[in-house]
C-alpha cells in the first residue's frame, strides 16, 4: 500500500511537519461523523448532501496532504456531475488508510515539553 499522507508536500505547504499532528488530530475527530453522515446521505439518496460532504472531506484531505484520496474524491465528484454516482467503496477504503496513517502519526508525535 502506498502512503496516503504526502509528508513532503505537507511540509512544503505548512512550513513544518510538526503541524501535521495538530491538523491530523482534528481530521480524525471529524472523520467518524463524516462517515456516518455520508452513509445516511447514501441511504437517503440525498445527492446534494453527498456532494457537500465530499467537498468538506476533500478540503480536509488537502489540509493533511492526502492527495491520493483527493483524486478518488475528484473522480466521485465527476461521476456525480454525470449523474452516475460511484466509487464510494474505494473512497471509504482510502479514508480508512488515511485514518490509519494519521493515527500512527499522532500516536508517534513527540511529547510536548
């Protein structure tokens, strides 16, 4: 499995890797609710809410430099635009990978002094 979090790009955009623990922790805090909301939007066939959530998740993926997942979200958004929503299982798998990597990054952060 290829890394989901691009550490080099995160460092280039933020100026320092130390911020990834903070940004990653916030992403992890929100992710369970996004998954729950997305599952509900799928079950209700609520396309506008699905797109809204995709947009929020995509923005947060930019914040943590999860560029491979951003590509999957972009493909899902394009499928929506063609009125052919698809790719959600792939997206959910990617989010699981992002979550696992961020948990490892946050857990291995140096202790604050």
